[in-house]
């Protein structure tokens, strides 16, 4: 219940930020940084505020995770897991509000589940999962750089 409350609170915070002038400035800077700067907007300050807000959300998620696991170890967040989580955003697409990260997370969770159908041993499944995810990342970046759920823009 606490996790749902925190998720709803984070979603409300993100919606409020994106609906505010800060969110419009961030979207303008995403689309054309030079144009936003030429209008006299402080793009660097807006990005710093967005970074601080995202750090607060990540800290709240980490606190919730630590309270559930009751033991926190640095090996729980290895470089491989960090890169895989970053790849979920690249695969799903980060330009939209919710569909991109959800599509990336679905892909990240679907690959190990698909390997269960092929009766692969656990040791081999881990390596195959990394290979499949890397190959998918290369294909997505080459064929669809905006991600699976990203908005296609002709430039």
C-alpha cells in the first residue's frame, strides 16, 4: 500500500512539474536548446531543478526498496544492472511521459520469461539475456532511435 501511495505521489509530482512552466521549458529545451536559450530562458537552471527533483524521487524509491529488502549491499546495484536499466529507457524511448519507459520495462522483463520456454539453464540464461538485450539495443538504436514507443519526428 505504501508503494502504491508513493507511486501515486511521484506520478502527481511529475504531472505537476510537466504542467508547470518548468515542464514547458524542459520540453522546449529538449526540442531545441538553442531556441529556448535565445528566448532568454535559463535552460541550465531548469535542467538542474529537474535533476534535483529526479534525485528526490530516486531517493524515495531507494528508501522504499531498502525498507522492503531490510539489507542493502553495494553489489545489489552492479554496473551490469545499471546499464540494463539505462538500456530499458533507450529501448522504450524517453521522449514521452509514460509509454516509453513502460515499453522498455516490459521488454526487460519479457526477455528472461521468453528464455524459460527454451529450457535453458540458469547460468546460460543470464548470458543469453545480456546478449539478446544488447542485440535488441543495437537494432533499436539503428532502426528506431526514438525508441519503441517514441514519437517519430521527421527532421
